[in-house]
């Protein structure tokens, strides 16, 4: 699908991967609706994009991706910029802790953003795209949507859910013969500030942890953060996304080695072996 005209929606666009994707799509020639809950950072990123591309049409819409009305507003904004052709559902949060000790509120927050944010966004976008017969939706999952790691069960669970949801949607669009398509992109470690931007991380890690488990949780958190800090540049994801959509691929892997981890998981399943702890 061509990315040189029409409008795109990018959620989670106030930093990290989302802001880089918004900039990349603007450079390609699309109008962009940038969305995020953080209004101050969102406007700053919008100004930065317009500073680089002053003739572009870029708008910022603050809102909560867990709210269906927010997605209706995003579609309306995209329609006013030339018609919605691409939706990139990128907003996400990540929390560290043991699955049974993380407060239920943190599970609910992660599910609201990482899973329901994708469900609401896809439903809103496809309701416009399918009747028109044009468009593409990309859900940003993660390597954690292909293989599981300890210390971040809510994140892993929701990213696995996104992968399954997008696979089912892919099959459904094919069944009705629609030219509209979907992709799921699964980055590995990417150098972003998402762990620091996630609300209430400190209280989630420290407030509910059994004292006997705090060293384990601290070690897991340190390992996860070190991996993120040493990760690839967010441009790796933006480039892979644009190339993948242009080629109309379902699976988009910015770091292809993740496929090997997923293959090893399948082998272990077939041979009855236990899963491997990828954090060592």
C-alpha cells in the first residue's frame, strides 16, 4: 500500500517509537493525526515534526486509548485531513513485578491500554476503511507477543492477545474479500523511555512485593531496563513498519532474530520441553 497520500493515525505518539513513526509517515507524504494521553509532550512532538516538515498537515489529539470516543475523534480528524488510510495502534505501557503480586489495578491499566486500545482503534478504523475498500491497520505488539519472559506478565499477556486478535482479523478480512489489510509488528528491545513514562511503576514494583521476593523483582527489573537501554534505535521500527505496509505483509519483525526465538518455542511445545527463560 502506498504511503504518499491520505491520513494516518498514530497512537502513543508523544515519544519513543510513536513519535518516530509519525515523523517517518510525514516524510513519506501522509497527513498525520498524533495521539497520546500526555498533552504537553504530544504538542512538543507535533511542533518538532512541523519544524522538520513545515508544509505537512499534522494535528495532535489528546485522549485515552481505552475510550471508544477517543478513537472516533481520531478517525474524524483523519477524515478531515484527506481520508484515513493508515492506523498505527502503538500506545502501550509496561510494568515489572510478579504476576500474583502486581496490584490488580496495574493489570487493568495494562489491559486497557495495550489490548483494549488496539481493539477500539481497529474497530473504529475498519468501520471506515472496509466500506471504502482502502486502508491498513498496524498493531504494535512486541517480541513479548511471540515469546514469554518473567517479570512482566501483564505486558506479555496483552501483547500475545494483540497478536491473536490481529491474526483473526487478517483471516476475517480475507474471508470477505476486502482489499483492506492488517499487520502486527513485533519489535524486540528498542531504546525508548517507556519504562520511565509508565505511571505508577515504582509503586507497582515496591508497594506489593513480598519482602522475600524483592531481590528477584529488582534483578528482573534491572535486566529488563538494561535490555531496553541497549536496544535498537526506534527508527528501526519505523522503517520496518513502512516497508512492511508497503509490501502488504502481515508479520513485521524489525529484528528478524525474534523469529528464531518463536521457532524454538514451537519446537519445545512439539517436543514437550518446558519454556526457556529468555532473561537468563
